[in-house]
């Protein structure tokens, strides 16, 4: 498990409880010490970690001889970490990318970043509606394991399957990853609306029209429309836009209430991927010629200094059109 944030730790704990020998790489020395000594991680502090999880400070040592290497780093760190661990990975090691986002400069999906650095290993994108704390607490959760190779997807499905985690296979890696990345931007948008006190009607409209934007971009990149009606699309979108555990929604709420982006992010140890993905999504939409007014509005509020009320008003005053594209 390459990355010891809340999600990586929850997955490591789940896999260890299923009888797997799990090596967890953490960048922070105190996390390594705490996991090994008292089976706790401050990023998932309310949950004990199974004793079958061993933490490592050296990423090469953590991945050596691994049958499966699961990347759960922030999106901006994936390339550098993949490059570091490549020498210790076997050619047939199954790579699972559980990071969600777009690389800022290249605008690549996370699976493409991993392929760039690792060659063409058996690769799966893992996504879906998941809060780490609920997975760690044993709450029922469903995810998607997407791969262009059916057997590789089935391997991941078998590994992650348990009494409280139900993985479904999928062949649309592009659609699954776009859904996982863009839902964070929409969560910031709904958070801003909630912070402004705009009500449930506005939230429902943003979720629904946000799904339309995600679908348009996904199709332009080669994804399948039906993917966005599934777990990695609508499922993850609804969870992140409405759940109280959503970091991205929380940032949006703070900004909607008048906080600057800097103050909304201050003091947070965990990454709100939607902030960085807003820049990348806007650039990717421009490159593909895809209209994404909600993404544009979030970008204007976060990075261009536009008041949140004005951005929401601008969305409501756009030219009238049919709902279907």
C-alpha cells in the first residue's frame, strides 16, 4: 500500500483483516512508528489498524516482492512516487491506482501517469463512493475495479472483495477515472452553494448538471456514457457532494461563507483534491472544446477572486437551452 493517508490506511486494514500480508509505506516517520508500535495512524485516528499491517519508511522496501502494489498517494505525488518504486516492482506485479485526480501540467489520468512511469504493467483503477472512515468502521461499501484487461480486473475484484466491501469490475478506465476526479470539483461547487445558504434545490441542480458536465468531458476523452450513471460517476458524486465527511465539500462551504481559499485550506493535513483538479479540469475542457460552466464558476471563485454569490448568479443567468445535449 503506497500511501498512508486515511484511504490507504483503511484499505490496508481491510486487506489485512482478509488475511493478506500488507506492507504500508508512509512518508511521515511518526506514522510509521505509530502504526508499528500501537496500530494507529493519525490520519485515521478513531480506528485501530489490524496487526497484519506493517509500516515502512522506505518505499522500495515496502513494495519489494509484492504481488499487488496499490497507489493511494495524492494526485500530484503519484508520478514521483511511482518513479521511485519502479526498480523494486516485478514485471507481473498488479498495479492498482486508487488515487483520484488529474495531473496538473500533463492533464493525464492517474492510470496514464502510472503507465508513463511503470511501462505497461497489469493495471486497475479503483474508484467509487468511499469515505475511508466508514470503510475502516466496516460499513457496507461498493467500489469499481476498472481495467482494459478483464483478468486483471477480476484479480483486483477478488483481492478487495469482503463482507463489507463489494467490488464490481468495469472496462471503462477513462470514464471511471474522470468520474472519480471531477466529482471533487462538483463537491466544491455544492459546498459553496451550501455555504451561501442556497438550499437543497440548488444542491440538487448542481449535482445533476455537474453529472452532465462530467459525462460530456468523459465522452470527449473516450469514456462510455453509461459509466457516469454508475458507482464511479453518480454514486461518488452524490456521496462527495452531500456527505459530511467530504473534504472537498467542506472547503467549498468555507469559501461560500466568505473564507479565502488559503484560509479554507489552512491547517488541513489531508488534501482536498477538488481544488487542484479544478485547474486541470478547466484546462482539459478547453483543450477538448467541452463546455463546463460549473467548473468555470468554481475556478472563478477559487482562483480569480470572483465573489461566490456572483458566480452562482452567473450560472442561473446563462442562456436558456434544452436539458439534453
